C-alpha cells in the first residue's frame, strides 16, 4: 500500500499527471486503485481540480468562514431547494437548513 508522507508528495503529483481533469473523486479512486478518502486527499495535495458532487459552494455555505451572508430576502420559497441554491450561490443543503430554521421561527411565533 502506498503510504502518504512528505517524501511521497512528488510521487502523488506524478500519479495525478495520468488522471484526466474534471473527474469525480470516485472515478479517480477507481483509476488509481485507492480509497475515496485517499483519492480526495491526494487530489488536494496535487492541486487537482475535482468535482466531488458538491463543489466549492458546499464548503463555502457550511463552513464558519464561508459564504454565510446569502441574501435570504431574495429567496422564492415556492421553488425547490436546488433552484433557490443556484440563485443565491449556496448549496442545496444550506437552503434546506434555512427553510427548516425559518419554519421553526414561524411555529414559535404562532
């Protein structure tokens, strides 16, 4: 098994030269014959642009230092979560979370 260490970083970068750009982490893991987590870690080390199914929007929306200042007043709550997320530039999970939070507030206000 390939062990991750400072000395192995050049070897990891070399292995990623053979990987096509834009692949999902799962596809990279299959191609390199490693686990999903290992592939994700190596991709980050190698600076490989990945599509993990959530993209950067997910990290930004849910991380304390991320984009938590979305303008929720512009949300059309009649739309599905994914459409709202696209319009506000956040992930779908953050819209779901905000919808749940708002419903709790309205229930308390009754």
